[in-house]
């Protein structure tokens, strides 16, 4: 009886952890794919035109550009930017900018940026790692079937109530029917660009904000440069270590024998690191602790994993995760380049402001 209760509880928590990893992996991959897909879609579908910033709108702590531009068919339009920033330095009126515009809706515009590629990579790479772990842990059993059934019933009940809510009135039903008719007819849904309900800043206000932001540009330059150096060194060092491990290391199988727990600094729980035991080519047994931990154990006790170790120094060993072994060095290199680019942008901020027409107009 007690064995049955213990096995049931163990299976429940193990399945809960596996589903948690699966959902987390799906969420990270979905966000990463959405960000990357959004940016790729704009790059492939949009056209490039020249424009100029005519004004700046302030909404709370964020600033939004107002663009004036001429389409390829001769239309002159003015439109707010959809993406705001806490800095006004890149949004000074009179700045000539390159814009991306949707040919079928010339009011949908934006400036080229790498921010969506950065966000997409930030979510996609960890998502692939988490999903890889979840797939390895996945085991279809009666408890997994119960969880899936419960999820289907719960989701179905929510969808049913949502459907009843949106079809409660005749107007809603007609609107939904029109939507489905458009989908069947192949008509693409369109959306109007969002208009920023902010205050248009005057020239003195713009200059005041710009000078205030310039005070912190040198500090920001230094911070970003130091971050770039640190991440670059970390990426280079971990990359060189992985190259050496891949070229000179040996692969074998290891077994998870336990978990090493560390208290989180914010007292919100524990971080679990797997302890692995393996046998080298000489038949000697070694143990090491995985360098990657999580709030829930990533492996089960007794689970078999691939191990990569140095034959001359078996104490230097890692869990072999295939291509994901390069995840840390790749992310470090990408963010190092991003921080280096940011440091150069802020380094030249004061010079660009001094040479900008809005600043020269005050001097003259």
C-alpha cells in the first residue's frame, strides 16, 4: 500500500516537472520564433524609403518619433513610430532616417533595428535547451495521460466559455461570421497603425531632455564597453574550452547519482545541480557536478547521460548536450557584440547632438 502511494506521488511530481519543462520550452521557443519571425517578415515584405523626423511625442517616460515620408507612388504621409524609447537622442527632429514600409499599407512603418533579433535569440536558444531536456525526460505513462486529459478538459471548458461570451449578442455573432467569411475568401486581416496619444515636445523641451540624457552617455558607454569585454572574454574562453574538449575529449556514459542544492540569494527556493558518476577509459570512477542548474531537477536519479571528459584530466568533464554545448559561448559572443555596438553609439552621441541642426539653431 505504502509502495503504491509512494510510486504514485513520485510519478505525479516527476510528470509535473516534465510538463513544466515542456511548457516552458514551448513558451520560450514560441516567443523567440515570434520575435525572429516578426523581424524576418518585415525584412522580406517591406520596402525601404527615406524619411525625416518632424516631431517627438512624449508619453510617460517614453519618446516616440513622428516620421514624414514620401511613398514610391508619390504620397506624402506623416505617421507616429510604434516603438518608443527612454532616450530622445536618436529621435531629434530634423534627423533623416531610413524607414521600412509595407507596400499594401503605407501607414505601417518602422525603422530598421536589431532589437527583435536580440530578443528572439535570447528566448530561442534557452528554449531549445529546455525543450531538449524535456524531451529526454518525457515518458508516456498513465500519469502523463491523466495530465494531458485534464489539460484538454480544462482548455476545452475555457474555449467553450469564451465562445459563448463572444457570441452572446447578435452583433458579436454577425461580426464573427463576417470574420470567418473574410478568412475563407482569402482576405487578409488588416490593422491600422497605433496612434500615440502623447504630447508633442517643443524645441526647448527637446533640447532640455537631450542634454539631460547626454549627462549619462559617457557612463553608459563605459558600462556597455566593460560588459562587452567581459562577455567577449567569457565567450572566447568557453568557446576555446569547448573546442579543446570536442577535439581531445572522450565520450562515455554517466549516471545521475544525486542532486546538489544551493539556496537562492532571494530566498525563493533552491537551485538543483545534477551529480554525475562515470568511468573513464582506464576503468576508474569519477564524479562531477553539472554546471547548469535549475529550480527543478533537470534529471532523475539513476538516469543515464552522455559525458565528455579530458582523458588526461578526467575531473574536467561535462554533460555532452551536442550542439547545445555551444549555447553559452554563442550567446556571450552575440551579447558582447551588441554591447560593443551600443557603447560606440553612446560614445558618439554628444558629437552627433552638437552637429545636429536642432543644436546649431540655438548657437546661431
